C-alpha cells in the first residue's frame, strides 16, 4: 500500500486498530510468555531469550544478543536505506522472589511489571505478525530490540551500548512503554537519582548525648533536604522516593537508605542541588558520628526535540486521529540515550493502567489495540519520510 501523504496513513488507523484486535490471542500469549519470566535489572537473560524465540518465530533476521545483554532482530525493508529502532526495556522493578503469574480477565490483565514493561516487549513480538497481516512491507529496516539494564543502576546501559556499537546507522527511534496510553515524550529533563546511606559503626557510643539510630539520622537528612529552596524557573523538584531502615519494633536501626531523584529543566540546577545534598550528608554524618554517604545512581542531561519537529507533529496527529488525549511530558527513560546520540526519537505508551509499580498492577486490554495502531502510524510516518527535517 502506498502512502502518498500523511493523511493516507491517518485514514488507515482505524483499520490498524481492528486488525490488531484480531491478533489479541497472539498478543496475550506473548504477554504471558514474556511477563511471567522474572527479569530484575542485571538478571534479564531468560526474558531476552524468550523474546528472541518470538522474533525467530516471526521470521526476523539476525536475531541475537550482544555483550550488554540486549536482544534484537531485524525486519528488512524493501529499500533498506534507513534503520528505525524500536526498543522496549527488558528489566522490571520486581525481584525473582515475587510471583510473576499473570491473571487475565475479559478486559483486564494483572501482574507485576506488566506495564513496565512486559507489554512493551509483547507488542514488539506481535508487530511483525500485524505487518504481515496488513500486507505492509516497509521501505526501511525495522530493528526491534529488548533493551537490557535500563532501570535504576542499570542506567540505560543496554540501549547506550547498542547505539554506540551497532554497525547499523539508526535514523530514528521509538521507545515502547506499556503505560500510559497517550504518553508522548520527545525531550528529557535534567535528572539525578541518588541514594543516601546511613551506617552506624559497631563501635558507636550509644551513651553519648544525642546518640540516635539510622531512622532518626535519615529523618534528619529528609528534613534538611526539604528545606532546600527550589526555583519556579527553571522548573525543579526533589522527589523522595523510598526510605528503608531497621527490622523490628524494639531494636535500634543501625542502617538505612533514602532514595531520591532531582529533576530540573537546567543541568546546572541539578548539579547545584546535588552539591547541597552532599553537604547535608557530610554535616549530618559529622554531628551524629554515623557514616552518612551519598551515592549517585544515574544522571541525565536535558535535551530532545522541539515541539514543532515533524516527528512530534505527526505523532500528535496520530494521537488526535485516534482520539487519544496526548500526555506531553519529558522522559528519563531510553529516550535519553537517543537524545545523547543525536537521533530523533519519541516515547509512547500502549494502554491505560492502575496500581502501577505494584504487584497488583492492572492494564486495560481493549486500549492496547489503540496503542498498537498509534505505534504503527508513527512507524509509517517515519518510514515514508514525513518526519524528516527539511
């Protein structure tokens, strides 16, 4: 089928959604096969092998993994002059000790990590079958990849390694996330993720005046961080994500950890706040005599595409045609690696969900087919050159 204008792609979106719905059994089978395999960061090998098995079943070429643990396959285009990379991260927030069984109801699927990001991987595994069913042969090569070591301390290692070392020149990218439908990210904010760890040494003098355990020490750090003044411009925030300390009611905690994230439109503001938090840790350590240290887990630089870039404009048109409310927001995910590499890319979500990042996370099945139609519309816009800057 020829798409002489972007309007021709938009007119086909309803058909794409109908045809995607006809593949619901295949999609859900892929979701179960992939999603029920535990895949914490740095332990994704089994999930990657399953993804490669699905790619091979679909007839993709060059199905393999690389030194970083990524799994990928190539759907050759009839011209092959451009390479479009679709990536969904393979790791999940949940450890292997969590039961990863999925519960599929008539319109709901539940399970840990399905939205982040088993569904994204299942969509990649189903996409070649959908293209074949629709009789669509792309001009460009379509590179489908499960990116390893993305979350937390993984720090996007997989996709960064691939973009740096692949022999394929990537012309554009799409980051596929399970949730939320309508998400459209085309830029990145400045970000730092860090941990403040408190360790009370064995020789700690509990008889000294003001002696406290890790809980009180971490609390003091939190109070001091909360006093850091934040500007309205550039937009800046500090997210205190989690605190863990102690093990019982009646035992003084000797260790604890606070996980936090600094976000800002300006890189220098992230650096400035990091310095202030580092000073807080040092001062609290000095006054309490506990070991209070700051560890930087990952950092991101701000950047990305402008709002009027053709890729962003066409992606918004696709969402509008499908009557999806656009959620325009910066990203700190795989998109950052594309930005750092100077490759135009966006992040999109496949469906709506509830209880995200919880073991009982649930996704709407019927919305997935709209998400897939959205993804295919953006792929075709890229493939036909409608997202190229002129």
